């Protein structure tokens, strides 16, 4: 099924994809890039792509206002630096499109309390933060996320396993609204991209690389000093053996380094393993560090260029928000009409 707002091209309807990444860190880490963002760059050539920085989601936990503004620009600049093209994709900041919050309220009103309370991420995060320190915003986070998606009627939504439950809620809410009122929303599909590199913590290669890791040595941030990142690679946990083989169960650390080097260099893991016959872990670590450095140095230069011209960066984001509002406002107008709200000026 094509989206009601899809773009007609000579080849037929162009399907839409949507995704976002939060501005809650100073840099994307290697897992963000190889596991998600790199694929967004490829998708923009095939799809009508909408990518955004969800700053409304960021404030479900306390944020310093100046830092939030800075990190929002940093997140957008990184997306541009890795290859998101504002001529191909709609890149915007969530708070600059008020329809997100407006649709979220309508969806709140068709979501059951128990349904929202069953969301695993809320239960996990609220358990860590404590009941008195958990905001209602965190509780309704998945409903705002549903609004983020449904506003743009995407056909596909790239998600990780940790967001699959939220996407299922989005699908349920879309179907419920369509049944209760009138068909309005496209019911989106999860987009699990084949061949996506899953990157693990360098110090605990059984755990996914995450900004919440307790050990900074396990995380490679793509904007870190290349020498720092190379040192982290060379200090990565492996095992007491010597053979370089791909075995995620018994040689998780070695396998993680092979995945990183393969993803950044374009050389298959099988070819890497063949090339390391008779060599040791030091060779693997040194080569992986070199490949990483070759990747991050030009990326940091492009990033610095975008951050050096904040006015141009803000112009790109403003243009993206205008384009996003064109689509979002049409969807919201239909929603408001179907639930019975008076039109403006009535």
C-alpha cells in the first residue's frame, strides 16, 4: 500500500521512511552509526525520507536548556556530516513541528492506561529512576513516538529490537483510530535492515554498545579524538587464545572487532579472517584502529564545517520543519475533523 502523502514519480509512488535519533549525547557512538544512521543514508535514495531530532522526547528526563540546544544542533550536524542530504531528505527538529504534540494528545485519549503501563522501557527506566523521579512524560513517551510516526504516514520505520514494542503500539493505535473513526493512518511496518552491523561494547562484548554503559572505554564516539578512539580499540577485551576467527559465542570480542573493521572497510568478514591467518590479536586491533581513524577524521572535518556556520545549519533545519509541517498539518487536520473538533474560524 502506498502512503496517502507519498510522492508520485515517473516510476510510480515513492514510499516514505521515517526515523529519529535523540540529542542526549555529545556524539553518536559507533553502534548508532553502523547499526542505524548509515542505513538512513542509503534509504534516502530509495524513499521519501523524513529524519528528525526528537528533542521533545529528550526532556522526559531533566535537561540543561543550553546543553539541549547545543546537542540538538550537534545531532543534526552529525546527520549531515555522515551523508544525510537535505536535498533528498527532510531533516528537522521535533519541537519545531507542533503537530507532534497535538496528535499525541488525541492518541493519548484512545490509549488504555494498562496498555501504556505494559511498555517494557517505561518499566525498566522507572524502576531505575524511582517512582518519585519518573515523569508522566516518560510514561506517555511511546504515545508521542506513535504520533511522530503516524503524522507522516510512513510505510517503513527502521527500528531496533528495543523499539519494536513501541512500534507495535503505534500499529495498534493506527488500526484503532482507523476503525473507530475513519481510515486516516497508514499502519507502518518495522524495517529491520538485513546485514545491519550490530556493535558491542569493547570492554563487555556480550553487551550492545550503549551511551549508558558504565565504562566509557567500551564506547567509541565518532566525534572523539581519533587517537582516543584508536586507543580504545587497541584496549578492547578479547580472550586468551590467538586464532582470529568469527565466533560470536566463544570469541565475542574478536568477532566484534571483525564486524567493526568489516563494516567500515567494506571487506567481508570471511576475507578478513582469511587475511589474518597466522597473525595475532595485535594485528587485528591495529588494523581496526587504522580503519576507524580513516573513517572519523574526514567526518569530524565535515562536522566542524557544519557547526562553524550555525546560521546555515539552522536554515537547513527550518526548511526541513516547513516541509515536515506541510505533511503533518494535513494529517492533523484530518484527525481533528474525524474526532469532531471545530475547524479554525468556524
